[in-house]
């Protein structure tokens, strides 16, 4: 019996040692294969990136600016503060600028003063509900541009609202 027990113990040592060697070989093969695959992927990514960098970037689809390259002048106006018709305790402060062709207005400062006066009179006829939302701001901008064009006999191109505060 003792011989059988010794034989069994010897078999355990052989089978344990026999299992470690194949596992070590499989581990080395997996590490080598993973490293090779990683290097291959890294080089293919580098090639793709370098090819993309060499290509000409696509032209942007943005349209050209409205007044780019033309002979126009932008003249800022002083801030305009006025109360509204309803509610009467509500005030509006607008900073605007006018755009016109160079030399179209003989004296831009006089035209700006007249436009400011028209804007103050117009703001006193508005109610707060007419200024609400993006459509209200768009309508205000269109109305002010139309009034400025009438005042200058069509010599200005546009009135731009730079800032507007309703309080």
C-alpha cells in the first residue's frame, strides 16, 4: 500500500508539472499574438491618419458675408432708452448701428440723430407683448430698418440691433 501511495504522489507531481508547461506556452503565444495584432492595428491607424492629413480639407459650405468686399460703413448709434406704451413702467434700451455705402450720407451724424428720434417715438407706441420671442425681435428689426430707410430716403442698407434690454 505504501508503494501505491508513493506512486500516486509521484503521479500528482508529474501531472501538475505537465500542466504548467502547456499553460506557460499558451500564455506566451497569446501575449505574442496580442502584441503583434496591436502593432498591426497601430500602424494601420497611423497610415490612415497621415493620409487624411495630406488630403486637402473640404471647403466650408458657409455662404460669404453679406457686406464682405463692398465699400460700406457701419456707424454705431448711442444707446436709446425709452418707455413702452404698455405697461408704461417698462423701459427698453437699444444699442444699434446703421450700415450704409461710403459717401451715401452727406452727414451721418445728423442722419443718426434723426433716426434715434424716430426710434424713440416708435418704441413709445409698442407694447411688451410685441417684443416677446424671436419673431417680435425680427419684426422690431424690420420696422426700425424701414423707418431708418424712410428717414434717409433709402440711403442706408440696414439697421442692426446690437443689444436690447427690456426692464
